[in-house]
């Protein structure tokens, strides 16, 4: 039903555009014709000829009657063609008749008849009439009234041409809409591989920009769906191992009642691992939101110092020294807008990751600095580093690099850190140190540049 309704809607839109442009074309031709008729008074050729002919004959008749009398006028009229004599008449009259005369025959003005009063030499008055309308009927070509004031060839050419132009325009506008409707239908069915710009990019208009935005949306959705599926797969895989060990410990406790304490310790240990993993997954999910909850202003310098002090306490056992380089920055402002707890967890994950890859006697360096609009935290260790082709993947969930203490993590720490930095409009980069070690740079914008 939804598809059928969409087809009917598409049909209505096509016909609306088609008929709308076609009717506009017809209306514009009539408006132009009306404006042309109103402003451009052009005298037809037959009117100009008739006006001159009437002036010539009336002038001759008036002059002849005035000088030679009625006999001279009749002799002159006898030489006229029959049709001309039919249009001309002479009536005795002693009273001048008011009517349109020779002086009224101006260009563009064609009266019904011309009336002239003439007095003969004997004092008799005569009224001369000339039927101008009858003369015009002889010269005027027979014109038929046409539909829309256009001859049939013009009507067919204009009507069909306008219809074809409107159809092409309507199809040009509705065709990309049809393509987008089909593309959205495929996306709603779960097919995120559909792309529109390849077929609509040649338009070079706003619709091609919509196609580009659609491709970006579909690509982003495809990446997000793939990431969710991979995360679900990895979570399932990671949960399976501690759950299997829990079941094994329960089975051993039932088989050997004398070894219950050892089994309980194993169950407690695996339960703690599960609780830690679930906590990290919740933190990862929390950082998915672009808007940080409970935003506040906090001092990044003090937060880094607190993280380093906590890490130093834990670093005593493996014999690793953690050095904080920030003595020259005591008077600078390191205020950041965001969520202090998430930022503390992000930096703590990086420091602990450096501690995990450090051996006894090594040192982890934590440096605080400023760079243009950003506040920078650099954490460098002296461990084995990471292969160049794997540097970009260490921020993905459940990606773990082999280390002496790698079994204690789930590969979620750096993933959480990256999402926290993105949520704070910051950046995170990783590179290998020289001659060895891994350096991770955290960049957070100063609060003044977020206002």
C-alpha cells in the first residue's frame, strides 16, 4: 500500500508540474498578445490604401461639383467603375450636415462614412456621401477568429511545443525524486550500499548536492551499523570466555566438594572481570553521545596531576617511574568545558596503557602544553611500540596489542578515550617514538574557543 501510494503521489506531482508549466505557457502567449494589441496600434495596409483612395475621390468630387455643378460631377462619376459609383451618393441639401469630413481621415482612423457639404455655382447645396465601410469590406481580407487568437499552425506548434517542453521539465524534476524514493526504500529494507551521486552528479544542481548528502548519510549509516555488528560480535566473544570459566569452576566445585574454596575464588575473579568489562562497555556507550552529560568547567592541569599521582601509586609494584612535565605552565589557564569524570577516565586509560607496556626501570612521560587553540596532553612510554600499519586500529574496541600485561585488558580503554575526545571536540593521535616506545597525543580545545 505504501509503494502504491508513493506511485500515485509521484504521478500527481508529475502532472502538476506538466500542466502547471503548460498552462503558464498558454497564459503568457495570451498576455503578450493583449499587451501587443494594446500598445502597438499598427494601421493595416488596406486601411492606408482605402484612406488615400477616399480622399482622392472625395476631393475630386467636391472640386468638380463646386466649379462645374452637378452635370460636371455626373460626367466625372460616369467614368468611375460600377463598384465606386455604388459607394458614392449625392443628395441636394441647403443645410450643412455635421459629420466626418476629409479632415477626419487621419492615419489609423477609418470612419463608417465621409460626409461633405458642397455648394454648386448656381447656389444649390449638395451633400456628398462616401461609404468608407463598404470600401473597406472590399479591400479587407477575410479573417477568421481563431482559438487563443492564433492561427491553427501556430496553435499546434505552440501547444505541442509547450507540452513537450513542460513534459521534459516535469520529467527532469520528478526523475531524481523517483530515484531518491527508491534509494530510501532500499535503505529502509537494510541495503546501505545504495549510492545516488554516481547517477545524479552530472546534473550539477541542488539535487546533485542532495544526492551527495544522501551518499554521505548512507556511508555513515553503513559504518555505524558495521561497527555495531562488530562490537556485538566482539562483546559476545569476550563474554564467552569468562562465562565458560565460571561454568567450569561451578562444575569443579560440584565434583570436588573439598576444593570449593578454590572454585569460589575463581568464580569471584571471573565475576570481577565481567563487572569490569561491563563497566567499560557502559562507559563506551556513554561516550557515543555528541553532547556530554553534566557539562562543567574544570582545570585540565589539576586533573592530569591527579591521574599521574594515582598511576604513580600503582606503578611502584612493576617498578616504573611516571614523570609529569608541567612546571613551566603553572601560570597558564587550562580550563576545559566538558565532563571531568569522562576526561579523567580517558587520560587514565592512556596512562595505564603506557604503564602496561613498560618494563621495570622504564619511565612514562606525561607532558602538558598548549598548541594554538588546543590544550595538549602527551603520554610517551618506552615499550615496544606498535606496527605502523596498526597504529590507526589501536583506538577500535577490543583491539589489543601483545604485551606482558595484555591479558588484563579488553581493548576498550583507548576506544573509550577516542570517543571522549571526539565528544569534547578534541583529537587523538598515536605515533611511534624514537628509538622505541609509543606516543599518544590528546588535544582538547580551550573553553574560550567553544563559547
